[in-house]
């Protein structure tokens, strides 16, 4: 089971016609036709309507909604409706509402307010999913099942007695004995040795925590509770998916993730999804690099399989203190960016603006007045037409990346709840800094788990790899030994999977790979800058800044590439490069600024010939998807607010403008303009090398150029 089967790229989004009468539905579908809307997500918050009491089900309203969408020829992504519980459930079964971090039992309200360990919640949500699937499984318009909605959002973790019981059971399964648990949690510290399972309680403001969720006396306990809560909510998803499968064995099942959402480890969920989907609500209007990373992260959940962009706003959000409007062209360019990075659907929240409550001012394709002459509607209609022009050419096509960046929720959690060396260092920001340097260089990137197969990558970047689990150090070493390059940074290799420090020189198991030892480190506020002079011997030395964290790196065979220039450790190594087999490993011990990170990454990419064709044109993105038949689709996206002249990176037919392009030909891109260039397989000369596996093929791919050497085995 993989992606939904469609004959076009689904376009549309979350539609809640239960808020209006059928007369509005008539107008909606007329406008859907005008905008090229082909797909609707239905029933996301329908629980109170479909089950008005514990013993009563009423599908009349959902029947009418589904029947109308089917009759109008729309594809349907049908939700189980369990994204928000109905009032009767909390009234009759108070256990279903969660207990928060401060120990308060919540009353009914909000939507992320359900205890994942509640037997009543699990029973009723599973039964609703079972009945929804049984009722609509035979409808050919239903191409995907949508379980729940944005699990864990709005502080959805629970700390109740039921979760405490579940946590203890989870710990028994993980550790087997109290002796093993006490060893993992280092409970000899502060007289914490547990002698009975019942002594263990959830780590909260009433137990291990102080000054909030990130300040804990025992990191191992809190780390395991985060893992447990991930698994507890996952169990809810698995319950509903199993219920759906009883009557719908062939229609794919998903739930909408939230990108870099800190509180749930999506890598633990990935094997249970048929396909990944996510909701893209970036923090600001200049988030194109961040979005590119998150698209890559969502694609990486299923080993490169395309994903669905389940939600985005066509104009504004409504949940923030300030909600900026997407400028003209941004909605389309950001939508195409999702497609460029692997999206096989482009969907919105919401299709028509809600009548009331918290999202009445959230952007929508159709506003409250139902007009078709608004800018937002016209841009949505134009995008629908453009998606129609491109057709099915991107469906199923994959990214062929030679660069991987590792993303690890365990390292994220462990680093940011650690007492020392600095709470100013944020894992996400370190990762994004290194990704930004790669993105600026026009490199296709896979964002993958630390458990991923690394054998096919030329470059593996592992920023702030705080926790080393399993055989990761050996697999990273193998990348370098066969000729690849590994890059890691400060605060890497510090702790094991239980968040206990390695009884070894820093960076622990990574030390032989990077050829350094770190005995001391200095942490300062963000306004303290220690310049670093970078010099790899191939050109003039450059001076860049470094902030927040300064490790005093002692080379143990590695070559010094960067030196601090201030404080008592002036002249101490900050950046090193170590030869390993046929390759090398870089260690960046300082919090380099953007120029410093870019300097390091450009040298790494240059070594492998991976710098992209428009790397010197800021905020112009190039990304490529490859089809099974040997053809490819290249996207060139101008994220700038002004026009720019660029050289076409490829030969091919530009599908949106209907013109033929030659590699190197100058093209003027208007602000936010996107090129979608199709290059047939015949344009790429064939190699005599026989077809190989994806992992083996990836390492031999040539960089993007007018004449790439690809074989059928190179296409993912």
C-alpha cells in the first residue's frame, strides 16, 4: 500500500459544507469548477454530527456531503472525524480529557484535548473509524483515508493516572527489569533508585520538572516519556487504521503531520503510514529554505516516496498574534515548491471561510461573500489551470539526492533539555543553518532518520548529532571510507540512547572518524562573537563570526581548517578536516555564522562536484524529480520580490509557458515565477553501466548539467 491512485495531481482541500445549507453547496461547486478544484477533504471534524450520543449514529448529513462530492466528480480524502471529540464523550466519560503538564484535569473544550491512554477514547474513536470506513469503502471517489487531525497539537500530551499506568507498562516492555531501568536513568544520582514500578510517575511540573517542560532533573525519564507519548498517540492511529482495514483493505491511510513538530517523533510513525502528508504553515513570509527542508523531511519518512501537501493557507493563517498575508504569487510559488520536493497533491485549508469560531478569519479559497473576483480566488484558479497543464508528469516521480542531512528527534529532545552547556543553542536552528547552505547551493537533499541507509550518499551532514545510537558511528565512518564526506558539529557524540554521557573523550564514538578530542567548551550569550579564521590552503583565508558555543578542539590527526582569534583560547582549533579512507570528515566545533557554514559546505560540495547551476543567484531554487522512464522534471523557482535573469539549467520543454529551453539560455524570471521544465529520457545519453539499486546508483549520479549521465537504474 502506497499512494492514492489518481489520474491527476489532486488539487483542492479541506471542505466543511456542514456549516452551510445545500444552496451554498451549489455555489461552492460552481466555483470549484472555475478554480480547477478536483479533490475535497471531508468530515475532519464531523464526530458530533455522525455520533450524537454514545449509542446513536447518524450519517445522514455526511451521506449528503459525500454523495454530492461524488456526483460532482470530485476525489474524496475522507476523514474518520476523530480530530475533535464531541461534548457528550467528555461528559459521560471524564477520563477522556487530558491532564496537562501542571497536573490540571481539563474540562471539555478545544480539540487536542483527549487522553491517548483512555480506554473510552480509544474504544469510541476506533468504532467511529470502523463505521465510517464500512459505510463509504465502496465509493470509488474515496481515494484516501484521513485519520484524526494534527496529532499532539496545542500541547496535546497527557499526564493523567491512565498515562502513568501506560508509561509503566511501556517501561517494563522497554527495560524488562527495574535494575536495567535504574541503570539507564542513572538513578543513583539524587537518591532516585526505584524499587517498585508503582513509584514511577510521569515527569511533569509536579515531579521532575522546574521552570517548564525543558528543565528536568532527570533527562532520561523525560526523554522516555516523550518516546512513550509518541507511541501512545501512534497506538490511537494504529487502532483506527486497523478498523478501516476491516472494510477497506486497498485505500491508503494517512494522518496530517506538522513538519518539524517537536513533540512527536514522526520517524517512529513512518512505518505505519501508507503515505505521508503534512500541513505547511511556515512562521514567516521568508521561509522558503525552511519549507524546502520540511518537505524533504516529510518525503524522507517513507524512503523518498512522494507525499501529500494536506494543508496550506491560500492567504493568511489565524492562530498567531500577527498573521501576514501572502503577497501576490507566493501561494503559487510555495505550492510549486512542494511539488518540486515531492508533493503529489496540493491541498488547502480551507475551501470556504468558516462562519464562526477561531478560524473564521483563516484564509480560504472562497471568502465569506462567495465572490470569484478576489485576488486569492483568481490566484487559486490560475494555479489550478497550471497544474492541469503539467498533468500527471510529476506523479510518482522521485528526488535523486546525493546529499543527506540527518534529523533526529531524540537528539533534539536530549540537547534542549540538557542542563548545560547552553540553552541558547536550539537543535532545529543548527540543522536549518546547515540545510540553508546546501539549499543556497541548489543541491537536492534527502532529510532522513539516523537509522536510514547511508550507503548511496556522497555527502552526509549531521549537525548537532547529540545522541549516538546503535551502529550510527560505524555507518558514518563507512561513508567517508568509501570516498564520501561527513560533516558534524559541536555538541555531537555526547550521549548514548539513554541520554547518559559517554565515558570517553568528546565526541564519543565519533572521535575516531573526525580525528579530534574536545576537553573544554565555552558558552556565551548571542551577542558575544568570537571570530574564526577559515583557511583550507586552497585560497585566501577568510574571517567569519561564531556565537553561542565554542568548543576547544584538540586535533588527534585531523587538519586544522579554522582557528579562534579571541579570548584565552585564541589560536585553538575551531574547525577541522580529517582524512578517512578515500574520503574525509569535517568537525565544526564553533557556532559559525551563515557565511562560515556556507564556506564549509561549499568546499564539501565542490569536492564532489555537487554545487548546483544557479548557486550564485540568491533565493532562486532549482530542484529535480525523476520518473521511472528516465525522464525528469526540473523546477526553477524565483522566491525573490524582483525579476532576475538566469541561465536555464537544463534543456527541455517549459510546461507552464509552452516554450522550449536550451541549457545556458538566458531566461528572465518575474517575481515568484516558476519554470517547470520536462526533459525526456532521450536527452540524457545512456551509460554502458547496467541498472543498479537505488543506493548504489545515487552515488554515481552526475551533478545537474545539460548532459547528465543517467541510466534507468539511476531513477528513483
